[in-house]
C-alpha cells in the first residue's frame, strides 16, 4: 500500500475517533444537565447531632471540646467538611446543648448537661451553618434561662432556629422556646419544624399532646404559604442501629399533618431511609460534631452528611429531590482513645461500610442505595414528590 493512502486512512481514523469522543461528551453533558429546564433547585444539607460544648466537670480537661476550641479556634471543628457545606444554599445542624455563660443552672437530676460560652455561637456562621434544630432533649439542659440565652446567641449571629421541647414535668412549652422557621429563596418557601419525641421519657398518655403541638406547627407553616415542609424528629433508642416503632408512629403522624421530608436525630448512630407514598424519612443521621463525649462511643464512630437537591417548578410546586450521601466520621482518635472533635469525609471501604449501615435499615427492602463515587459522593436516584399525580 502506498504511503499517501496509509496517511489518508490514518487521518480518517483519527477524525472518526475525535467526532465519536465529542459526541460522547455531548451526550454526557446532556445526561448531567437538568432534564426539566426552568425548574429551580435549592440544595439543603443536614448534619447530625452537634454538641458544641462540654459538661461542666470536663471544662478544664485538656481533652475536652472546650480545650480544643481554646487551642485551635472556633473554625477548627467543621473545617474538613467545608467543600460540602460551604457550597449549598442552606446547612442545618441538630444543636444539642446550650450557649450560655451561666454554668450554675444545670437541670437538676439530669445526667448529661452540655454548655458552651455564648461566644461559641459564632462557630456556626464561621462554619457555613445557617440554621439549627433546637427541639431535642438538651435544649433545656440549663433550664428556660439557658434556652433563652441560646436563642439570643443564635439570633445575634444570624442563625435560624426552630424547635420545641416540652417542660419535662407538665409538657407545657415556655413562651419563646417553641417555634417554626422558614427559609426563602427565589420566592420559594421551605418550612422547618422540630420536636423531641423520644419514648424514654414521654408516657403513652402524652402522645396526643405531642401530636397536637406538632400538628399546630405544621399548620402554621402551611398558613404561611410554605411550598415544602421539613420536620426534624428527635427520638428513638440511643445507639440503636435499627429505627423503632415509636419513630415510625410519629413520622406517620407528621406526614398526615403535611410534612414532606423528615430528618431524624437522637440515636447517635446511623439508621436507614424510608421512601413511601407519603414522603421520605431519614431515621437517624448519627453524631456529627459531638463534644459531649471526650471518647468516641464504639457505636457512634460513623456518620453521614445528607444533602438534598430539592426541585421546584416555575409555579413553586415541589417536584422531588435528589439525595447525595457523604460518608464521614465524627472525629479521629487521639492516642487511640480520645476524639479530636473534627468530622472528616471518608472514602473507599470506610465509605462502603457506612452506606451499608444505612442500607440495612432502609425501606422498602428493594430500595438499593447507589454506591459511593470518589469526589462525588453517593448520588441517589431522583425521588418524585409522591403528592403529585403523575
């Protein structure tokens, strides 16, 4: 074969490969682009239990959360996850503990009371956290005054807060400690509510009172024109790897009242996801930045960042979401014993094992989580809003 002919063939092959690659790239770009042009996306990230303080008896110990804050500064704790939470629209954490400068008013008879100075509330805006759920069993660690100190500190730092926590004796809500919160972007309103429902202290006769309070909160959000309602549900068995009937009972009630997505905390351990005809429940996000224990509990060594890409059409009607899971740990071990209180993302086998923790409690059983991809996370399939008729 003559040289000119060979050169011509080689050039033709190169051109074919070039156009084939270009076409493939175009196809990939089309697949990754929004298949519903004109829709608005709001990215909301949820973090698990965050105790940003210490017990009084641990304040002066060199391995306490307070000691780490004084040594490394307030930006230290969430610095390793900024690539995720600094680039969303909204990050929400479950705040377990109070910001107060008065350490003398611990709730009598309560085993674990967590507190940080009021100045530590600045940690939240410094760490790209814009809102907190305050409806949990630690919001009253220092009584009503401690809760009000916390609320004042949050508001002084521009942090949205929402939540309800009954007085333990009579289930009455102190004025100013039960409220909802609304996030708004491009005219779309997302309502948030939360409350503490754990079965370890609520008697069966009190369920109706808790339902009534939560129903009122959701109704208020509806009246204020919210296009989507998210409830943060604080309850379940501590260190339980499987969600319980109590969590299901309250989740079903919240859906009945109008919630679309439910985010669970309190077990300190990862639990599963349930997707049904009413909505989606993430039963427990586990611990995230947890200063309550200087040692990492053997059942609380893993966590996960849950990031929802929420989609709305041009009429602000909620269409559904895409969930990305970012497996993480709540901190590394120091001297094989103590926590460094600094959550970090994990990869490879560690990420796979964390997804398995979530998968084993996920319903329906046919719902298989998509795997973790390095540098991307575990991106799940789009879940349409079940309330829309399709």
